[in-house]
């Protein structure tokens, strides 16, 4: 078992006036979009803001963020008609991941702007370590046509460096991790993880090297692996493989975001996918591997390599990522060992220290809005 080191307490962020925020989220890739938007919305509310979250599919919130929701946070169906649009547009409008705000809402934004009260309009983009993020962060985009012609929308890019918008980090995250550290052994024991076991969480699509990994784990007496498999595609992928039978995986149920975080803190290696879980794995500070969302033109290869470059990943961690994401043959997947995982843990702790020194995404967005108001 690898030790778990909680984050230090978060310094208090600046105080900002209470505003109303309209955040738009279209569900594209399973739960990542919902996860990022919900965490951002909930953290804004925790900092005395009011948020209306507009979603075209809020079904995942039934287990990801079960009610009651925090006071000041409300969820609304996608406003496709004029009757769905509130009488007053928020002070800040956020398009998450470049989703297109419905025309009736855009028309309402234009009317409000014409009355002399335009909202601050942000396009919160996808997370990447590629060079263009620093160049494009905080740039304006003039709307050239349609009812909102002449208004300005601002690009806001999350990222891994001080020249970007950084990552979502709750003010109480360090406190939560410190509380969990005292209960970590009990958490593991409740899931059949013995003191000498290496717990591995699996949250993935269908990685080409999954059969190779399961075969390696079956014969790995040095690790004594215990596989915790998340529901959905990861469970289906594991159950379809004969190599899984000897491992006796522990299949998890859908859970709220706070419990997902605890899974990452409780494991010795986290195999994650998408944007939200990548960020949460980084804050966990444990060894991790990212299964990046595959694109048909292999554009994700450059994105993955940019992340590995920023991470200063050791050769073995880079090789594992490449095999896990189908960039090299499954047979090139490095064999996991305690020594290897300790090397990866040192890498992740160093990366987390760099991220923790940055101003978090929510604070940066609030400061940006104050600047443009």
C-alpha cells in the first residue's frame, strides 16, 4: 500500500460581490461535462454566488449530486423556447465547452445588453496542456452575426500553468482529504482491500491494453492487486474479458462526486478517463494514468503528449500511457511493481505541488468577471 498525503489547507480566496450566474452544459461524453459543470457551480455557490445550471440531460445528477442541492444552486431544462428563458439574464453567462446557447436565450441576452446591462459572457473551454491554451486564454471573441452581433464573448481556458485559468479546487478540499486520511484503512477494508494489497481503481472507456493489464495483474504476486471497477463502460469492458475471473474485481456502484474523490484517495493507482476525473486524480496525488477521449483523427495523441510533457512523466509512466491509449502495442505496457508506483507517486506529488501553488479556476473566473464588469 502507498501512503496518502493530503493537500495542505487552502488559503482564503478574495471576497467578491454576490452575482447570479447562468451556466450552460450539454452532455456530450458521458459524465465528464456534467462533472466539471456541477463542481464549478457548487463551488461558486460555496463562495456566496447564485447559479442556475442549464442542462440538456441532467439525469446523471440523480447519483452524481443527489438532492438536496446547496442553497443558491438550481438546475433547469435546456431553454429551447422563449417561455423557458427567465425574465432577467444573469450577471455572468457561461458556455461550458463551447456549447451553443439556444437562440431564445441569446435573444434575451441581446435585449438585456441593449438596455445597458450586458452580462459578462464566457466560453469555458476544454482542459489541455497544449501551447495554444496560454495564447488563447482570456482572449475576446466579437460576435459578428445574429441577435447578439456586436457583443463580446471571452475565452477562458483551464490549464496546468500559471498563464492559464488553472483547475477547479474547492476551498475545503485539503480539509476533506485530511479527514479521510484518518479513515483510509477502514475505507479500504470495507472494499476487501487488505493492508498489503495495492488497490487499483479503473474508470475507463475500452483501452486496447486492458487485456494485457489484467493478465499482468493475475500473475503479479509482488503487488497483490485489488481491482475496484467503476460502473458503466469500465465494468462492461472488464466483465467481457476472461482474464478478469481470477482477479475477482470489486464492482462499484454509481456514487456522488465526494465518494468518487474518496475512491481516488483510497487507491494506490488510479486509472481515470475524461476531464473531471483527471483533475480529481491530480488533486489526489496518487499514481495515475489518463485514458484520454479518443478522436478519429488522433488529435488526442498530441494532447496526451503535451500533458505528459507538463507532468515531466518518467519513461515508464509515458510508456504506460502510450500503450493504454493505443499509441503503441499492448505488449509494450510496463509491468507494475511497488518501485514503479513509488516513482509515479513522486511525479504526481511534484505536479500537485505546482498546481496547488496556483490560483484556482473559480477564483480566477471571479476576478476576471470583476475586472470586466
